[in-house]
C-alpha cells in the first residue's frame, strides 16, 4: 500500500432503480352514429366525456338509433377511444335561446321593506306609512325586465344570431327611449330537438373575493342531470388568470353542451346604465356589484332597482329554461327508420363535405378535394379499426372506400341480421369489396340491452368491440 492511499466505501445497495413507466394506449375506433344530442363535427373522446357529449342521462336509446349508438357506447365502456361523428337530417334545426335586458327608469313612490308606500310626515318630516295629510315620497326606480327570444328554422349558430338580431332591432324600433339590450345568444352544440335547460345565478361566495367585477354561474341541465356550472362575468373585457372570463369565452372553452355568442357593445351599454344606478348606493366599485340582479356583494337588493319577473322572465328559475326551436327534421322520432338514414351515414364515412356533389362522395377519383381531412388524412388520426354495426349496404360501401384509401386500419364487416341460409350469405358477400383491409362475419344473435333490459338482435361486432 502506498502511503497516503485512501479507501472510500461507496455503498450502492440503496440506489433506486429507475421506475418503469406503464403506458396504456387505447385503440382508436372510427364510428358514425345518430344520437339524441352532440356535436356534428368529428370528436375524439373516451369515458365519461363521450357519454356527456352524446348520451342523455348516461343512457342510449336502441329503439331510436339502433346498433351503431349502442355498440359505440359499449366500446367506450370497454375502454376504447372513439373518433365519432354524429349525423343529423339535412333539414334538422338548431335549438337556441337569446337573453335580452330592458332597463327602464321611472319615478315611483318609495315603499318600505313590506312594500307599503311611504310618505313624508307633515309634522316632523319623517317617513311614514300614513297617507292622510302627508306627501308621497317619490324616487327614481330602475326596473329591469329580462326576456327570451328564440329563432326558428335555423341550421347554424350564425343563422340564429342573424334572426335574433333582426327581431330585436324590429322591437327596438318602437321602444322609444327604452330599448332592449341583446346580451347573449346560447345554442345547442348540435342540431336536433333539445332537452337542455339553462339558468343564470349570482355567485356571491366567489364574488366577494374580487373588488372590480362580479361572477355568475351558468348552469346547464338536461333531464335529471346537471352539468358543472360555468363561472363568467358580464363585463366582456375582464381578464382573470390570463383568460377572458366573459360568458362567450367561458362557455366556448369549458362547456361540452352549448355554444354562446355575446354582444360586447350591448353588454357595455347595459353595464354603464346599471353602474350609474348602483353608484349612489355604495362606496365600493359599482362595477363589482351584481348588475344583473341589482344587489350588492352580499345579495342585498338596492332600493332603487327592481327585477320584474312578472312582465319578463326569471333567469334564476330553479328548473331552468329550455333551448327552443330545435328539430330532428326528416329523421323524426326514429332516425334509424328514416329514408335518408343510410345516405347520411355513408356521406360521413366517405368523407363528404358540404358543397360536394353526389358522385364526389360515392366514387374515389381525382376529385379528392371533397374528402373530409379528418378521416382521409392518414397522419391526423391513426385509426385502428372500423366496426360495422348492422349498417345499410350503402354505408358498408363507404367504409370499404375509406379503409382501402387509408391502408392503415381494418374494417370488421357484418352481413346484417337476416342472412340465415347459405344462399343469403353468398348473395350478401357478393356485394362486398374483397380486400385485405376488411373481413366479413355473418354471425348475429340476441342479447339483453344493458340500458333497457330488453332482448335485442345484434351482429357479432357488438361483442367484438
């Protein structure tokens, strides 16, 4: 040993081994369905998010929508991720609701807390409820009346907005000095008959933490289900945590149920009117008060503001107000039995986009410009499989076209629920495109629908997903 040599004991027995990450990759299936609600664009969803988008009360209706919707729900329950497109009839319309505020200031007799008119006592100048020999106390009262409007026969949000604006302008032409302020237009996120109801309530608990603005909750209800409240501010210019928190931006960012458009100039004009009325009642910032319902941050109503729910509507109605004028069009009560059902689903699978002609979505030619880039761009979504769901023949042909074009996914094809002899099976198979990207399965059987507990007939794909 050389003098000055040192030995260092490096105990490596306690060194942790690197953690092995477990990555669970869900398969991505493409599915085209009809449903009672939901966006009409392609969505990529899984789990509860899918049910919130397309199912009412987390349940699906086999009688109305057949095997495609039920099978898709079962795939979600099994842990799949779905690239889903909901189709509606060409003549379906969009449910909507507009909120208009009409403030009106007039001289009225002052009342006490019980609503009794007040007078000035001639002997001492004090307030009294005794009328005889006394002078009525007159004060300026601002009465705010909220009304709803809904546009019929509209297919898009912009059509709704244009129709509502025209109707409000017509009303205001004869309103004189008390015009209505169109504040917001709320629409369902997809066409069809809507069960969604909305309600606006003040959030006094959160608002007390902010001095310069006030928060409200927009609640969306559907049947027995309530979705998370969306916090928003009436002022269209308020920024919080680097985000605009006005109703339009809050809804379009956070809601899976509705879309919104606001009218900034009208909101500012309405706020200016209410701030002017509120200012004499408080030493705090009047813009931080409850301008919609005329209260302070503790929910105490200002004496010079009234909300007229008799002549108008109650935004805080406990049951909410339903979005109106939505229609399923020619799909009616049972979309799966509609004459255009197969054609509409085939268009979606074949990548048809509005404006393209019939031959452009039935024949893959040099006219590829009409094909939906969501599913015909092989780099955008890596689809693993497409499962048949007792689709009509025209839909099967469209799926064959899709998988043959993509060459990166497989089509599990069925033969419906009527092929119970060899001749019928051979005849059905003669229509199929024989390709390495599709396989054919003729099996079908009865199962118990997990949502209705009734016996139904399905093809083999119901179990395969």
